[in-house]
């Protein structure tokens, strides 16, 4: 019994298909890269606006314009202003963590030694100078005593504070700190490091000093080390 001839499958141009698939994949990767770049631009613009005028006064339309994106693009990434604020805070603390980790990788310090803790203090001052928006945003929330501040402290600030607070406490136990209370030392360090750059416009008018200049930042860092640590430390 003869079998009916089966239709032959069409020849496939494998090279052309592979090339088309490669182009399609590259397009998806490029689109994803643009989308992530847009998201980062929105987050950075959000940090600038929340730092300058606070959550209540800032608008998503103004933030979108600052990021040079359409408002629809912002709403695609972030459903509302509250979501954007929380995402911006998470972005800010992750950026801080990464910057400190990169610096530690480039130039390791030992947090169990007094010399190491002193360098951690200097790095904290430099970070505060480079990113005044960090403290400005939290100051806005602290003045208004908001639930957003409760969330930020619970999610990030308390653990972040402990990263330097622990080495300071150990330094106090070694007698390396001028004050017996390491918590008070940490509060003074936090205020002195951050508020100088929050009040930069005020200090420029009163003292005719540009606190953003690298030389001033280093002078402040050295001054805090001198004030906080004993000569033996």
C-alpha cells in the first residue's frame, strides 16, 4: 500500500532568522536601558525637588519637567507622589551604601581601630557635602513630624546610623572619644556634618564662606576629628 507523499517543510534561512532574533533582543535590551535611565533621572529629580521645597509643595509634573521626561513616563514608573517619594528615599540610601562600599573597596579602613573610625568620620562628612539633599529631605519631614519620616527611620535611617554608631561606641570604650557618651558623639557628628551643608546659603551670607569647596570640606572633616577624638585616640 502506497503512502501519500508528505508535504515538505519549507526551507528556513537560519542565518537570517538568527540575525533577526539578535536584532530583536538588542532592541529589547536598549529599550530596557532607556527605561532604567528614565527611572533614575526621575528619582534624581525627585530628590532635588523634595530637598528644595519638601513633599507637600513638590508636584509630579514639576519633577517630570526637571527630569526632562513626559509626565506620563513618570506615572508609568511611579503610581503617585507617595510612591515616588519612598522610591527616591530607597534610591538615596542604596546610592549611599554603594558609594561607601566602593570607597572601602578602593581604600579599605579597619572600623575596629581608632584610625579607621576617624577616616569613617571624614568619609561621612564628604558624603554629606556631596549629597546635601539627603539631610534636607529628612529635615523637611522632621519639621512636619510625618509618617513618612517614621517609615524612613524604620526602613533605613536606624540601621544606617548603627554602621557608624557601632565603631564610635567601641572607640568610646577604648577611651578614644572626648565625650564619654558615644550616642551624644554620634548626634553631634550627624548635626555638624549635615547641617553645615543644609545651611550653605545662610553660612555664605553670614560668614562669606563657600562650604561646598573641597578645601572647606576637608577642613570641616579634620576639625570634627579633632573635636571628637582625644589626642591619645
